[in-house]
């Protein structure tokens, strides 16, 4: 084997080790309470801010949950939206097994938030909630984790932006104006026929 082949083999081996290595976790734990940021399209570097239409999907990257720990996944919204939150859990094996999981939705910051809603404890639970502008987090409690080191991932997405009250007024006035124009046009055509 020549020198170039040895270097290529070493590079391939190191590259394979890098690909096989577990990604750095975006989870910070203090005691048994862990916090992770919901990432914008899987890219780290900041808390997800849901904003229609550009940043309308956040990813909860796959992490292994430990029994006895609480996990908070944080995100913010910049306006009022219909938001769909979803998690799924599985355990490695042949074949991999889907597990039940549940989560709670809170407004505010972890540790001082206000409870809003709770998902079912099932495979792939979700919540569809109207959220105003602000800080939110999904919390997985120790009782909602079935097996130690289960792999969990999910998403937070805007399913529909809700119009502001001024937009509703504009739409109603617009429909009224169209109705008035149609009525005027119908009268004018009736006079022309006669």
C-alpha cells in the first residue's frame, strides 16, 4: 500500500468515525431538569421564533431521554398563530419499537411558566393550539417517559396564521362593497333591458 492509499484509508476511517459519532446535544441539564431549544429547520444557534411564512417549522432534534428527568423544549411566536406541536418516541431494536409519550404545553419560561394544555399519552401525540405572541415550552415529565434512553424527536409548526381584527373588518367591508357593486350592476342591467 503506497502513502496516498494509506492517507485515503485513514481519512475514510476518520470520516466514518465522525459520521457514526452521536451529534452534540442541544440539551442543557441542571440536576434532573433539562432544557433544549426547538431549532429552526434543524439549525442550531437560537431559539425558534415562529413567524409566518418564513420560519413556520421548528424541529426538536432527536435526543435520548433519561427516566427521572424533566425536559423542556422552548420556542417563541411573534404573533397569534394556530400551532401544531408533536413528539414521537422509540427504542432501538430489530425492529425499532414506537413508544407512548406525552407532553405538556406551558406559556412563559421553564420553571415559571403557566400550564396551557396536555397531550394524550400515546404514540406520536400532538396538540393543536392557538398561541399569542410570546414564549412557550413543551415539557416532558418523568412520568411521561416509558423507557430509559428512549429516542425522542418532534416538531412545532404553524398550521395557519390568524387574521388580526383589522383584517377581519377589512374583509367584511370588502365583501359589503362587492355586494353593493353587484346590486348596482344588476339594477343597471335591468334598466337597459327595459
